[in-house]
């Protein structure tokens, strides 16, 4: 076979091999273009939550967003009674978490089924100096002591009245606040000598106040129900977040913050 013939044969074989490979590459490119990995759906959830959940929900929200790419959660914190008013007025939101079942029960027409995600108890928060040596509930009856409570329509205010009435302790508060954070702030600033707050809030205050525990038989248990809102435009994602609050991951965050198991 002449050298020219050999060269022509080799070139023909090379071309025959290249064409299928090129075709295969084009096929793979078309397949990749037709079947890309879908990007996470962008979802913005608004969650109305009781003020006593302010710190722990910020932590929980950050964790949820890490494990659910594309989801952003915006919390709106206030007293449960304020949140209920917002829901009834049609405020745009996706889920609700209150500090009592009574408030949630009053919103059955606006919410899905509620699930208890955590519990809490009350304590006495006294000023750091605690000049009156407050160490039990009955001390709050002393008229020399400036006591601040939450308003009776606020869950923590209702719990406060419940435990004081049960012990037949009469307290005349110097003010009645719209939420538990406002009660705690009054004590931290020295504008009141003591107040009744949730254990988790007092613990978060650190050494700004003295925490006086209330015995279980004199105390009240606050339950935190969570539910989706029927007006939500992100019903599936809102339900996923509410369900996540009962998972071991979320429960650990809540219990690390001092909340009791639901």
C-alpha cells in the first residue's frame, strides 16, 4: 500500500471516530440544558409571635433558613392580644404563635389546627439590689413595694392574676404593661421593684435582675400553640415551618433557651 493511501485511510478512520464523539457531546449538552438542577424557590414567610419568643425565635429562624434554602422568615413580636387583633384585621402573615391557648382558640376561624410547641412558667423578677429582700409571692402584697404586672388581657397578665388570686394575694400594680418584655424592662430600669414574668425572659436578662422561683403548686403553666393562618399566600411553606417547630432540632433550641417540653 502506498504512503498516500495509508495517510488517506488513517484520516478517514479518525474522522469516523470523531463524529460519534462530537454527537455524543452535543447530546449530553442538550440533556444538561433540558434538565438543570432547579434553584430553591424563594419564599418570604411572616410569622406573628408572642414577645416572650423574641430571642429564641431569632435563633430558630436563622437555623430554619440554613436548612431551607430560599426561605426567609420575618418575625413580628408583640403581646398575644395584639397579634390576635392584627390577625382579625387581616394583617398579611403566614403563621401565628401565641403564649396561651385562650388567644389561639379565639382565632379558630382564621387559623389552621394549632399545635403546642413549648411551655413556660412564671417567676418573680426583682431589681438587682432587691432592697425589700423579695423571696416569695406573698412579699408582693407589701404596699411599699412597687410591683408592675402585665395587663389582664395579656397572657402573662392573666397567668399572674391567676396565681395571685389562687394564693389570695392582693397586689396593686404601679402599672400594667402590654407585654412581658415591657414588665421586665421596668424592673431592669429600676422603675419598679418587682414584676411577674416568664422564666425564660428573666433568665435572658442575666444579672440585670434577681430571679425568684415560684413553687410549682403556686405557679401556672403557659402553653405556646402555633398555627398557620388561612389568609397565608404561602400555605404549604407556612405549614412546613409550623411542623418544624415540633422537630427535635427546634425543640432543642427552645429547651436550651429555658422553655419546657411541649
